[in-house]
C-alpha cells in the first residue's frame, strides 16, 4: 500500500517518522554542542549550571586565551602547510588514477574502490608504528622532517577523497569530453586542466575539504611523531586549561562547518552554468 492510498491516520504516521528521525539526529548533534558552549563560555561553576543560570555571565574570554597562547600561531601555520601539501599530493595521485580507471579499465573500478578503503581499515597507530620502525634506521631524515606527516595524511584521506572524485567523474560525460578534446588536437595536459578540471570543480573542492579536515583533526600520528600540529596544541592546551580547551574545540567545529558551507556555495554555478558542463571552445565558438 502506497502512502497516497493509506488511510489518513496511517499517512500521518508515515510523515511523522522522518520528522522524528531528523529531530533525534539533530538532538544527538546539538545537545553536546550546547553543553560544550555552556561549559566553555559561562563563567559559572559547573555545579551551578542549570536552567536558572542559562543566560548568566557568558564570555568569550576562555577561547581568547587559546589564541593568545604563544604556541597557537606556529601550530596553526604548520597545520595549514600540512593541509596544503596533503591536498596537492592527494589530488596529484587520485585524480589521474580515477580518470584513468574510468577511461581505460572501468571494470577495475570496484577493485580500486576496495583498495582505497584499506587505509580506513588499518588503525593510524599501526600505520605510524610500522612506518616509524622501518624509517627510523634507514631514513631518519624523513621522520625528522616537518613535512613527513603529508604522506600519512594523504593515505588517511584516500577513502574519502577518492569517493568524492569518483562521484564527480560519474556525474559528467567523461568519454565524450575527452574524445572531443582529443579530436580538436588538445594534448592530455590541456584536456585535463582546461576540460576535465572545470567540470570536476565541485568534486575537487569537496575532496580538498575532506583532506583538510583529516589534517586538522588527526592527533595520533602527530603525537607519536612529536609534531606540533593544531590538534596536538588543542590537547596540550586542554590539559592546561580545560575550559579554554573546550571553547577552542567548539570554535574549531564551528569554523569547519562554516568553511564547508562556504566551499559548497563557491562550488555552485549560477544560472545555466549549473546545468551545463564546462565545454571546449575554438576561438569564440563553443564546441561543447
């Protein structure tokens, strides 16, 4: 029996179930954030936090203490460098791989998807212990480098970024775009950067954001290799000042959500460009 053919009472039940699921998920997400906000930004002893003190003595000062810490800015700059490096390595490896699989060996796509999940299955602590044990004697310069975390983060982000790129490739007519570009005399480099990349802008931005999120949230590998990343700073600051540490963590969550919203808006194209793929042009005449 379909929803339209069901009795009125049953139709109401069918419509209520999704609403209940959404309310439950929203409560599961927002209630801890509200608790974090109250603990972080209310200058009230924890035992007095209740409904009667809901609007009392809110202050941004606990979070500002994290920004005034002398180790905050170096940790932020270091994590941003790692994020940029991991994005470059991830896109440089996975984008050509995904395109090649779809063009040359589409039947191997399920196998490549399974292989891309392996880093998600292996715990980060096992990964870093194995790599550190192998490189400590033979290539100590690698572990001593400030950029040694980039390969680790590229591997950890692979399960997410590959699927984002794969979904973007499946959404376009890849074969037609490549054949048209090649028939006009364009090389593979021109085809990649002037034809495929503009059509995959949303997928590339999404995968880049996922990689940056992995970098800005990973703590285990950075801690074991003694690297002063932003998550390591957050944990150390929380050990010194619990209220300021929780406030800094809450602001990090809000900033990450805002960046995701901005990237999503930036990836959209206004008007007809949203429905039509970026095409090839010869002079002023569009070809696709």
